[in-house]
């Protein structure tokens, strides 16, 4: 949730953020009133408890004749303390429910508006052009024996697939390239659980308005994660992390699952929008004062990957209404997909400031020795979807595909993916 001190001291900043997101700003006043009621109830409880403790001393020191009457008063006082404690807990719950409806405060400079109101920060590289009719990634994948959608649907249903042969090898090559890049930048690799508890999913902000996109196993009350960000955010829940040596960086390798609710009829061809995929996710715990600089570093590392693969892309500053509840700012990198004549998102990196850490009770020690919520950031370094842009960008007239030089060491030096013989 948001910082309650900020809510009290600068409610107008919270309202501005709500307006930029297109959210209800009235909840800010409701939360303020609930916070006042919460603090009042807590003060009443603590005052009565202090009186109870003091009165207990009087009872112990009283004479035999005085004790019966004092004990009766002590019992009345204990009942009052118990009732005040219940009121304080109820007020705390009411405040938490309202505060949880306030999404993370957007950082100054984030574009206001919805999905279409992003700002393009830069375009890098040259759009690929062909002197032959370009094939889309699925046609290329089928010619290469790399993608099998038909059998994926037979086994699991729509939007499932098999990567086979060079398709499987190409994805593993991409993921291993990303892992090596992450290691070079000081990330610790983790292979993460893909099933998590509700409190971890809730803490990262994934059970809000997009909860219908998350797979839930009711019998076990566990959720399948759509990104290893969830498990990585929960990794240090209820802990005090040591930032004495600088930011803590993890690279989470996992299979991811998304129901793609509300996307019926969109991107149904091929592997652009599917229910299951692999991803290498960068996740960082850092001092909030360094979060924006770390955000830029994550984007820089993503761009290095895309440039090494010879992809044309643009970097966009995502508008406030399209951020998701936990992000204070998000930069997406979209690669050019020739047969769609459009940019499609390949990476996303978010600065979640202290929103997730407050919900998950992850703290660090400041220079004063006191604990404070840590900042968390996340960003994609490689995922299955990248194969779409790689295949289409580097295709040749005969249906073969040139392997980007950066991937060749991971494919045994293979320079060209060639169509398989039919039959």
C-alpha cells in the first residue's frame, strides 16, 4: 500500500496520482478519514491498556479488605481494554481495505491517460525491408520445424504450442544469452517456484483489477504466476535485507502462465499471446533514493540485448492509466514485427518504489539504523515472445533465417536455420 505518512501530509499528491491513472480520487478522503479513526482507536486502546497496567499495581499493593472491590474494577477495566482492542483492529482493517484501493503513486513526468497515451522516448535501429514477400513467424516456424501449434492445441487447447527442434534450441539459446548477460551485471540467478500463496500474489499487486488473468488452484489455494517477479518479490517478505553492498539483483528463470482473459480474438495466430511461456526476469531490491537510476540501468541492459539480436525497437514511457497497480513508472521496449507493420512489446520494466515492499514487509536499514521499506524494480531480459521478432526480422527469401551472431555460440556455431525437407 501507499505510505500512510504521505497520505496524511500530502493528500493532494495522492489525488493527482489517482487522477493521472484515471482512478477515483474520492477514496483518498475516505482513506484519510479511516486513518484518523484508526489512530484514534489505537490511542484509546493504548491509553486504557496503560491504565490497566497501572491499576494492576494498585491491586497487588492493596490490603485484604480493599482487594475485592479493586478486583471488580480491574475486571471492568479489562473488559474495556478488550473492547478497545477490538475497535482498534476493526479500524485498522477498515483503513487497510481503503488504502489498498489506492494504487502506487506515479512518478512526476509520467504521461497521464490510458494505453494509447504513451510517449515514445527513442527509436533504435533500422526497420527491416525485404525484396520478397515476407512470411510471418508461424509460417517460418512451421517451415523450420520449430513451432507446432496444431499439436499444442490437441494436447492443451488454444494458445498452447510445442517448440521443437531448432525452435526449442533457439529459445534456450536466447535464455542462456540473457542469463550470461545478467551474470555479467551482478545478478544472482534463481529458478523460482511457479505456484505461490495468495498473500504473495496479493502483496505484489497481481490480485487487483487483472485478477481474472491469473490461474488459481482452489483446492490448494495457490496461484500460478505470470512472471517470476511474484516469487522474487516474495523471496524476502517479512525480512530486513542488507543493502550495505549496494542493490540486490536477482535473475529469475521460470515458466509463466497467463489466462489472457479479455483477449479473445487478439493475436491468436502463433506464439505472440499464449497461455504459457518462459521468461528470464530481472528483479532488484534497492534504496528508494537510487530506484530511478536503477530503472534506467535495467532499460539499458534490455536495450543491449535487443541490439545484439539486430532488432529494430522503440522505448516508450507508459501512460499512468496503463501502469498496473504496483508500478510508479514503466518503460516498455517494443520491437518491430514486419508482417504486422507494427511494434509489439518485448520487454517491460517497472519501478515499483516501496509499494510492494510495504505490502510484503520487506525493509532495509537506513544510515540512522532505523528500518524503512525497500524499493523494488523488475524487468524482462528474455522471453519466448522474442522469437517472433527474431524469426521475422532475420528471414530470407527461401524461408531460412539468419541466426543473430550473439546467439551462435549457444547453437553450436549455427549461422542459418534452414527449412526442413517436407515428408
